[in-house]
C-alpha cells in the first residue's frame, strides 16, 4: 500500500472541493488580499481546514485559499502567506507551493509589501521583481525530494523573463508606471535599521521584505514559472528625525495599490493561460 505524503493529503483535500485544474496560483502579501475579492465563482477554504496548512498571523493576511475564475482562467489564490518570523519552519512556510504543484499549477504569481531601498522609489510604487538576494534560510536545505526537483536547481532566471515582458506591456497599455529591481528577503520580524537599509542598497537591493524568496525557490525547484511584484510601502533610504516604521502604515500603503495590481495580475493571467 502506498503511503500518501502530507503534500498529497493537502492536495487531495483541496481537489475534492474545487472543479477543474488551476494552472496559475497567486500568493498575496500584506494588505493585498483584496485581489482575492475579485475572483468569480469562488470556493473559499480557510487554511485551518486544509491538512498540514498553518495559519496566517501577520497583519493583513486573512488566511484563505480561494479557487475561482480570474482573467477568464481558473486560479488558486492564497489570501495571505506563512512567514519564517511567525515561528514556522521553512518547510511549513513553503508547504502550499508544493501542494499547488500536485494540483497541476504551472505558474506562480507572488506579491508582497516591501520597503524601498532605491532612492528613486516612492510609497505606492509597484516594482517588478527581476531578481532577489536571499538572506533567509534556504528552504531546500536537507534531503532532496526528487519527486519535485533536482538537488541543485538553477536560479539564474528565477523570475520568468517572458512574464516580465508581458507585464511591462500590460502596464504600458494602461499608462501605469512600474519600477523593476532586486528584492532582498530577510527574516524579520523587526524592521530594518537605517544602516541595514543602506547596506543592502550598496550590495544591489532595491526593495526589502520578510517573505517571497522561500516560495520562489521552492517553486523553481518544482519547475513552476514565477512572476513577482512588490508594492513599496515605505522609503527606507530616507529617515527624518521623527520617522518610524509601522506595520499598520505598511498595510495601508499596500491597499492603496491594490486596484492597479488587480488589473495588472488579471490581464497577465489572461495572457499566460
């Protein structure tokens, strides 16, 4: 008798509650969960109901998996993610990505709220992630699961260049300006010091946050195509005497860009199928 893996148990639970095979999945970050409200004909599954899933405890993360139609395509949308700083292991943080793979997902769109390091960035800007710098524990450390991918997956093109080109075309057609840059992933949960912002800027970072990179690494390990976008929620390169980083302000700033992100992600899904 074959023993099911916990990934397969989660996938089977979800598959029994949805109709069809979603080829694209979206992971929504802080303050960006409203995109999930635009999904039509949706089935909402709380994370707490799904075997082996964890609960989102971060501000702005509702903790639901939503299956429905977006951009005319059947999609899976995570309304909130799991973070290393919540006390979860990297396997727990990235567990949904491998579950998506077993469900037939081929494309993963990830979003996050991030601090701006690049001095040309302003609050509310949206940045296409063209590359990342990983300062979190690598989620592939340990015994490799060959059913998902190779021991040493290539990361030279972690973010799909065709998806980036399509998104740039979509944004231009609507007159929506986009930045493009490198995302730095740190553990959190403390916000960065001015010196840390400056350091990561000097080594090539444009925006900084506490998520996304582990999910992208596991997605690429499993052969998924990936697109990533950050909403700039504070300007980390400039600190006035009375400046403080505040989690509630981050969510508000992310919400301000939500409508544009809905439009852009919806049209990208239409084009990639």
